C-alpha cells in the first residue's frame, strides 16, 4: 500500500513540476514580447523626436523669413476680439 502512495506522490510532484515549467515558458514568452514592444516604442520615440526637431527647424526658418521681410504676426489676443 505504501508503494501506491509513493507512486501517487511522485506523479503529483511530476505534474506540479510540469505545470511550473509551462508557466516558466509562458513568462519567458511574455518577457520576449514586452522587450520587442519596448524596442518598437523606442524606435517610434526616436522617429517622433526627429520629426519634432525637423518641425521646430522649419518653424525657425519661417520665423526668420518673416523677420527678414518685416512681417509682424498679429497678436493672439486680437482673435479673441474677432470671435466675440
């Protein structure tokens, strides 16, 4: 009878070890997916930063052109008067 109990305990422990292995594979896959997503977000951030820098340079060039031609942009407060 003791042999049957030991066999059952061994099978239960084997099942628990298998379950833990499956969970470890799941966690490993999640880790890889999160790292891939992080790399994707970092690439997107770099692209958006470069785009923002180009936009700021373009705005600076347009401001320089406006200053060169002597055009003074209207104040933003005047729009409030027009809307009212």
